[in-house]
C-alpha cells in the first residue's frame, strides 16, 4: 500500500509544515504541532443518511433514534447513556489506569451478548489469554463475545466488516494506530485519527462502539480530552484509590442528558451495580461527633445522601493547611473566607480538612452549605443532630441560594429516616407538602443558628 501523505498542523493557529516542529514557526506556540493525514477525514456521507452532500428537508428525515436504543442489562450504565445503547453511537470511557474500565466493558460485552448482540472486544494492551483469564474471573462465558488482540485500526475495521458485530469495544484508543500516520500510538495525531476512522466506521455500519481512553494525571496529553468533541458520548469512570466505589459520570451525551451518574462497587468478581447509593454512603457514618453533616446532593437526576466531614485544628506549622477530598480546594477556600467575613468564624488561621466519606466527588454548588456547616460544627465542637440534613448554594455575601431538585432530595432523605432539613429559603417557600420538617435559611448565619453551631 502506498504511504498516505501526512502533514504537520499547528493546533493553535492552523499553520502547516512538512515536518514536525517543537515550536510553531507561525505563532510561536510550543508543543502545538500534530501530525495529520493529508486530506482529512470526513463523516459527511454517512451522517447525511446516504443523501450525499445534498441538503434534506428537516421534516423529510425519518425519525429513528427511539427504536434504535437497546438496554444493555447494566442499569447504572443505561442511566448514564441516557436510557440505553444507541446503534452506531461512539462512546468514550475515560479514566485513570486500573480504575476498572476493561472490567466494566468485559461485563458489558457479556450482558450485550445475552440480549443477542455479537460483540467484538479488541485489545491493544492485553493478549487474548489475559482477557480470557479476566473473563473467567468475572464469570463471563459467552459464544457471542469475540476477542481480537490488535493495534492496527485498519485491521480492526476489516475485522468489523467481516464479523459484522453489533458492538465493538476498543481497549484502549491510546494503543491503537493508523497506518496513515507515522507518529507512534498514543500521540495526539494518532489518537484523533484512530477515533475519527472508528467513528466513520460506526456511522457507516451502525456498530455501537466503545473506546477506552486512559486519562493522565493532568488529563490533557493525548488523552480522551482531544477526543471529546469527536465522539457522541463521553463517560468518565472515577473513584478514589483505596475505595471500592466507582462513579461513572456523563460528561457529554448527544443522546441524553449529561450530569448523570452511575454507581458501582468493585468486588472480587467484578463490578456490581449499586442501586441505592445513599444507603451505601451512609453505612459507615460517624454518630454524634462534631464536624460531620449529611448532605443531600443531586448528581444527575438521582439524589444521593453523603456524609461530609470537617476537622478544624490549630495549625501544626506556621501556615494553615487546607486539605479537601471530594470537593474542589478552591471552593473550600472561598467558603472559609465567607465563614470568616460574614459569620465571624475565625477559621482562616486554622488547619482545615474536609472529606467526603466513601470517595464520592461532589461537583454541584448545593454542597456548599454542607461544607460550611461541617466546618462550623468542628470549629464549635458541637455535633449536628444525626437525623437532620442540609443542602444549598452559598454566595459571596453569605446568602443561601436556591438549588434544583429540592423535592427529590427531600423525598430521598425522608425515605432514609431523616426528619429535618435546613435548606435555601427560596426552595422552602416553593415546597407545598414536604415529607419532613423543613427550615428555610436566607443566609449562612441563619442556617448555622438553626443547627446550633453558632
Ligand atoms: P481494569 O479493568 O484492568 O482497569 P483499567 O482497564 O481501567 O485499567 O481493573 C483493574 C483493577 O480492578 C485491578 O486493580 C484489579 C481490580 N479488579 C478487582 O478488584 N476485581 C475483579 O474482578 C477484577 C477483574 C479486577
Ligand atoms: Mg484496561
């Protein structure tokens, strides 16, 4: 085969050169030049439903998305996919090495095979014997699951054409390479070219495709980030080291809502779905100690109750330390400043540690009130009533702002035996028939008073 011509393109200004440069000659940006195949890929013909380049009337396009969805048999995965797997979709599953991506996808292959799919599992990292060993451990034993250890995307596409599987799993995109480019597997150019070719293949053949992508610690280099705009759906598989819980989070979804999460637990026989995460995250809560508060978070459409813990102590060294696990460090700094300035809590000179129990990561602002209350409780050394919970966003003036889904948060709390909730006043005013006692607070001061930690 004749080698396709490649060019080197600066990702920041778009200028082209025939060879690789460490620094773009046009705009002077370092490390921005990436190899690309000349005459770049297009998905147009297949995306146009076979109509070539001709425009089609909106109303003439047949509606097909609904019936093309298929339940995977893993409920937590269906939830993050937006209600099931769509034929021809390309889903990227990103995550740290060792978090359980291969495990999840092998279990998925099994479930899909049980509902009649032929699944091709391509690995560029492991031999088919290693995969077989893992499969035995997971109890996966199915004739409709095919394995292929291969790194050439051209040969993978040939295999897909030959076997015509309904689902293709490519593990991982960083180990695959396209012959069109000279750069090594895992480089930005390769990763993008491989994903682009598999995308064209998926749209053309209707094969639901999963791409595994390793995230490096800074999350940027040749990792899933460069693919996010190419693929249809981006899921991140997260979890804290040392915790068995794994969170599958939707970052982008062309077929459903984002912000959805699925919860799994890593066990000896693979990943198990966690249908009621609140019970799990509250199972080991500390009773009656200061610095602990239950927060109703709503990651996605499902409320999850979690325990937030804070410890405020005199600094061991001169400069006060702040450590945040499961919440953003910047957010903690901001809330400590609000507590200091608006409530007069002298925490700025103290060491402050905040932890979300169970290894969950809280991203929504409704966690603010929980963080502030946990810190105040530890500072005053007064415990929060164990059957009271909180949620609400805090503004810089110390005001408590309304958050979405107050209703479902309260219902989840009532179902788990909570009797009282301190929440934003604006939310409280709009609730007609709350399932437990509610206390609307206008600012942090009021909330802390209501909880007895002022
Ligand atoms: P793996 O799926 O190989 O991770 P990734 O593909 O994201 O790199 O999972 C690796 C970890 O999961 C490994 O540390 C062992 C653990 N594990 C279990 O605890 N139980 C199991 O049944 C399996 C298969 C793996
Ligand atoms: Mg793996």
